[in-house]
C-alpha cells in the first residue's frame, strides 16, 4: 500500500489505485470522464483564503504547510482525512492535483500525514 502524488492532467495508470482529487476547484480544461477521479473530498482541501495567500507569494511553503495542517484539525477536514486514511489501509492511493509543482503543494502535506 502506498500514497503518491500525481498531476491530474497525467494519464491514469494501473498502479494509481484509488484516485483522489485534492484540489478545491475542478482542473481547467479537463473533462470529468478523462480525469478518472474516484473521490473528491473537498473538505480536505486548503481554504480559499489560504490558497490565495500562498499563491501571492507572501509566505513560505513551510508556513503554508503549518497553516494547512491547522485547517486539517477542523472536524469536517479531519473526517475527510480519516476517510482517505481508510482508503490507504485498503490499497494504493494517488492524490491528484493540478498544481504545476506538486512537491510544493498541499498534496505533499497530505502524503506526510497519511504515511505518518
């Protein structure tokens, strides 16, 4: 069982397992059937305010990750995180994001929390 991050625009692969979109907004220009998304837990995504703050370049990735983890402590987000943990317990999970730099996105925070 593993958790990995991929761009949602990349073609699905057999080893993806359950494909979970972890972005609040649907990716631009991508048809829903082409994305092959199995789950879309919007409660697990960073708030609009946090996302906008991070994309303005005002703070560091480390500060963003810290703020995002604090958001994940809220009841609805924690339940969504537990739901994905349940999927990880059953098999491979791929977290999908439209981010051009997935390694500096909220998806890597989720991987750390899911594997830790």
